[in-house]
C-alpha cells in the first residue's frame, strides 16, 4: 500500500473459495447404482483456474508436435551457380543467381526449419491445471465410478457392454492402473473410448473427453496420492520399498551361504614369466649350495658367490670391442703367415 492509500496491482491476491464437496454415482458392471460417493474436495472441488488450464493445455499440445517441417533456402536449392545475365545494360534488376527467393524455382525466405515446440511449464502449474480440469468435470456431473471391471481376459464386447449399461454418451476417458493390461486391451478398439493410466493422466486428456470413468482402485483420494505431475508417488514409494527389502533379503541369504559353506582353497598363484624362471632356479641352487656348505662347516668360496649383474654396455663400447677383436684377428693371421714363411725358408736351406 502506498502513502496515498492505494493498493498496487501486483500486491493484490485473489482469494478463491474453499473446496466444495461433490459426489459421484457408484455403479457396477451391470449398471446398478451402489450409492453415492463423496469425491475428494481438494481434487474435484476446486474453482477451475481457466488461465492456467489454457496455458498448460497449449503447452501440452505444442509438445506433441513433431517439428519436422522444413524448407530449402537459396543455398540449399540445386543450381543457380551462374549469373543469369550481365550486371549492366539490360535494364533489369541485378541478379547473381536464379535461385533467389524472388524468382520461380528459387529458395524460400524465412521458411520453417525442424525444431522443438516444447514449452517449459512448472510442475505446480501442471498440477493446478489437472485439478482444475477434474473439478470442472465433477461440477457438471461427468465423473463416473465403477466398483470393479470384472474382465478376466481381453474382451471388447464386454467393454462395450459396460459403457452401454453405464449410459455414458460421448467420448469416455477410462482411467486404469498400470497393471490392468487386459482391461486396456478390451477398451482400445472402441472408437468412443480413450485409455490412460493413473500416473499419466493430463489436463488435455480430461478436457478433450466428455466423461471420466474411474474405478475404486484409480479414484484419486488426495492431492498427495494424485500429484498430477505424471508421477505415481504411492506406487513409486511402494516399488522402492520392495526393492530395498529384496536387496536386504538377498544380502542376508548370501551372508548365510558364506557362513555355512566350507572354506574354499586359495587360488593358485599365477605363473611367473619366462624371464623370471631362470633367475628363480639360480637363486634356489645358490640357497641349496649355501645350506650344504653351512652343514659341512666350510665357508662359501668365491665361485659360490652369486654373480653380479652385468652392466649395460653402450653402442660405442660394443663398437670398440668389435674393432679390437678385428685387429687381434688380423694380427694372428699375420703371425701365422710369418711362421709359415720362416718354416719354408728353413726347409729350403736344408735342401
């Protein structure tokens, strides 16, 4: 509130009326009335927020668009690489390509391209829109309730009979549980019936159908159970609890098996590499010799001492050794030739 006493528009909050208790007729598969049932006021008794409902339904319809439409620009159209006529002297407009958007057979200017039409909608808005749609259908008396489907196997004739006996004229949205597969197969071939699950119910599904058909199992009892954000919280929590219980039971069973089973033998050690085998054998022989010497009372000799590892030789050292070896070989050959010449001369002198 300002100093003059006026209230700013953005500070005003519209007060909505309290939820209203509405009822629905509960019937069986034969169409007999089983009495009235009070619907949850926080789900079916709200004042519909039409602005939010319109925004959410528009976003849901936009999200269903595939967005695959596409047009070709002047760069994507085939041809048009040559200038159609010279720049000056013709009196016509200056053109550099026949695929200009202004010419026949040219590209499209500012045409659509593949994109996503999805809109981000807050979860609270999605929930409020769904509750508004449900409250609107309950207000005009278009919510039907059945005790049990009594369908054991897929049967389209039985599903059509149920709709006829319930006297539901127009399009009907059948809300099923996640595991009611046979019932879904029974209703899917009926043109006047649409199928959805309790966790996938949306505001658009409610608005586009004339009737809502629930069972005792799928009727929402509170906003906490039926959040309207495409998530079945009760089923999710139950599934997580069951998964944790199964994991705990499996761990306990595994621990009992390990305690009851005898101790297993140690796995054999991996084989040593080929390079390590000779070293290990030499080490064993050395240890045996040393133990024998100790038993005899003799001190180990220098030959029994373990050999020191050879130093790594460089290329220059190896080349020098090869050169020396070659020179020694030449020297030996020369000495052999000189000895043979001297022996020959002595034999000649004797002769």
